[in-house]
C-alpha cells in the first residue's frame, strides 16, 4: 500500500532545485525563475525571499490566504509591477515592463462590449502579424475554445462562461511562452467552473504553454497543477511578509479523478498548510 504524500516545509532558496525532472519542452513555452523575490508597499512587506523555478510547460498553482501576495507575484512576472526586489527571469533574461512573452487572464473577462467575440480576441494578436495570419490564428482559437459559431456575437449576447472562453482565447492569441491566470474562473457558477477547468486542461494539452495559476480553490489547484506553491508567513507576525511556505507535487496524469482518495489526502494536507480544519 502506497503511503500518502506529505507536504514538507520548503526553504525559499532550496525551492530552485525542486523543479520536476526534465521532460520534453513544448514549443514556445518558457522557464520562469524567481530568485529571492520580495515586494513592499510603503512600510508593509507583502512578499519576501520567494525562490522557485517553473519548468517549460509546467502548470503551477499559487494558493494562500487573501492578501498574502499571490496576485502581486503574478503581476511581477507579467512586467506589470517594477517595485519588487530580487530577480525574475523568463527563459534566460529578466522580466521587462509589460513583458510580451507573457499574457494575463483575469477573473473578469474584461471584453469590450461594443466589439464582437472575434474582434475582442483580435486585440491579443501581436502587431507584427499580417491580417491573413491574424485571421487564421483567431479562427484557430475560436475552434479551440468552442466559440466558432458565436464569433459574431457581442459580450452581452453570450453567457459568462463563453465570455471567459473569449478572454482565454485573447490571452493565447500571441502564443505566450507563459500564461498568467489570476482567479480566471472565480466568478463563474460551480458547474461552469468545472467545465472551464476541463477546457483549460484541453488547451494546455494542445499548446503546452507554461501556466501560473492563482486560485483560492484547493480542488482546482489539485485538478490542474503539476505543483502547488503555498504562500504563507513563517512567523507570528504578518508584517514580515509571505514566502514559500510549502511546495507540493501533485502525482498522476491529468485529467485526474476528482473523487480519488489520493487527492482527498492531499486536500487535507493543503488545508492544514492553510490553517483550515478540513473536517
């Protein structure tokens, strides 16, 4: 009988060496490396000494209590925040402002209401792409997210789940090496959320892009991620900022059995790490 995996505390510097074993690198996907990353706002330290290496094509979920710096860390990777300390590398070079090697998917679809689904997806295309190539890319994405028959509709004419599909397609339009998802399904109802999780797995299987996913949903993290990064505080004072509290490798190929006993054990371990009674 196989013993249950155990969440072990991980010291931040050591986390760089805890990446999964080398595997075939998907075309276009990139490594993300955090080296002693910190962030403070005025006198308040939010993040400190975050070190981690994300391998190409890996899905890493970031979980933690509200306000612990999950979204702040994601923004730093996308070049949307330049006030952090330490270093973040995408591939072999540092993050640049509004880094075009990344794309962001938000909790709200943020579609322009006066543009059709197709026209909203087109906003994500690189400027260097020809009209013909851009049209072909949008056609490909519409099929990928199941919106080919609704490409002409405007956001008010589609459901919330469809709007989120369009938002995801827009983020994928320029074939990012790193896809950053900040609670992308948090505003959806439970059934639509499960369907969107399955869709994301299908998209990842086809694109192979590296994914960093911020989520409050432990089950979502267990279903989607190769590894789960738990941000938390090492001491009694929250003023010292959150760091890598625990790092968990989720075994098994995706899609995973949501009702498996193994995932149930891992869920309990994560709840303990979050300071929540899982019973």
